[in-house]
């Protein structure tokens, strides 16, 4: 099973109007900051040594469009090589389109995912109890959670009703209370890009993809771009204890991002982000399993600007900006291996996350333990920039 039938599907449907920036690994040059210009990817690293340098500019769209082009690569050839799982060490491929940004994530931002987090908590990581608990929760809450605005008087009344009965939960607190869950998903530079293997730790028997719109947020809190992300989650691990969230979320190759950052401009605005549709497909290699569904960003419980405002501000700074996964409507529940077992990944699964204005992020599932080791960290990036004579241009915006 191929990752994607047509490499052009990696691109937004309106690619001709999109302002796209990414990172490319060239075997000779190393990682380069690139812009899509027509049918070429052009190197703009001489102007923007890192993606963070571009996004921190006062007007990144205008400056990216005006940046002189260095070396160029045929766009179609790079897309094909990115999807070719038989690695060609001489072929340039796309990387995750972020570099110095901290990888953050917002959790429990959709009503359906709130319900599933409650189920994980009460199931203690046991997927066989999920179906029964789902019905019980609907009875206990006695209200349509999606109708309650987080931090509203209605949410306070629900808390006042459930707390004395021991029914209020840490997940209800972040899903309906005044403060959202914002956590660090993975270290700087650890995200994998489109076409790379995405990792699920071998310790997990109940896990799922989390297809999300991810936002590039500057050091001053401006949302300047959007992309697609897969915030891989180990449901059984988090279900045992919320204190195990780092173990459930931060594993080798468990943060996927790409294929490009689409900068906000006259053709793509925050309102387009708010109305985005995100399609998830999981295609099983060993059992012909198919999961296919669409979620709507319009159903998110908190506006994306509110989430960004909680992630960065006077209480917490990120001088190189951050990438913020905004959460997902999806928590797959369809039984896969046996009745009542729910969904979990199999090795070899192909995961496609698609949104028309952002393109397609596609990865094949492997274990975190056998995925390519993450070895290109900050010291390696500094060495690379020094070799290209770009070190003195970092942070000059």
C-alpha cells in the first residue's frame, strides 16, 4: 500500500494562491528553508536561516515573497521522493516545516474528545471497559457537553453539581473550566515530517492518531501560519494516570507535522482556519482495516486565538515562537481486533490527515523503538548553519 496515490495531493487545492514555506533536506547542503514558487522549491536560507527567523519578521508574507532565491529543486520530484519509502540518500525530501519552535499542544478542546478522556480515566487504561463507560457517562452528565462554553456560568453550575458527588474530573476541569490544557508535546527539532515513519511505543496496546490543525505562533503571540499535525497518543498509558501524559505523548517520532506551513495572507485567514475540515484516514496494511472520517474545526470549544493566548503571554515566553497543536475531534472508537476492544494502531498503518487548504500529511506507523532515531538536535543545527556561513544571520529580524 502506497502512502499516497498522487504526490500533488500533498499540496493545498489552491496551491497557486498559497504562501507556503517548509524545510527540505538536501544531501549536499543539509536542511534548508524553502518556499514554494510555481513548480519549484527555492532555498531562502540566506535570508531566513531558520523558519523561526522568517516567522518573527513583522511581515513574513511580504518578506518571503521578496526573498531572493538560492538553489532550487523541482517541486514534483521532491514530493515524489518524500513519499518514496525506499529511501534514496541522494534525493532531497521534505522535513517537518518547523525548527526552533517549541512543540506545544492543547488537549480536550472538543466535546467528543472530552468524553473519550473521561472514559480513559475511568477505564484505567483498559479498552474493554470503554463501551459500558460511554453509556454511563451520558447518564451521569445528563447534559450535552458541547452546549457548554468553557469557563461560563453554566460550566460552574455543572461543576457545583458534580463535585460534591465525586463526579467532577480533571478532564472536565480543563475541558469546561476557565483554563485549557496546554502541554509540551515534544522537544524542539524532534518533529517528523510528511512521508516519515510515525512512532507508537511498544509499551502501548491502546493508542490512536490525533489529526489536528497546528498553528505557528510568534514570540509575541501572533498566529502567523497553519499546518497539519498528528499528536500520536497512547490511550492506555494516559488512562492509567494523567501524570503519565509525558510518557503517553512524547516518544520518538510521535509528533508529525507538515507538509508545509501556510502563512496567513489575503487568501488564507484565521477564519479559514476556524472553518477548516480535517479528514482522517487510517488504512491497515495487515488487516485491510479502513477508518475514514471528517471533523470540523468549527466545533472546537475554545477559539484558536484563546488557545494561543493561554500558551504564550506574560506568564510564559517563547523567544523563538511555538507550534501549537489545537486538539482533535477524533478519538476513534470503532472495534478493530475484537468486539469491545476499540481502535488501536497496527504496525504498517498508513495515516492520512487532509484539509483542502493545507494539503495532506501522511505517515506510516511503526514503533517508536524502531523508528529512525532522532539525532539532529540544536548542536547539529548550529554546526550546519556555521558550515553554510549563516550563523551570524540567525535572530537578526
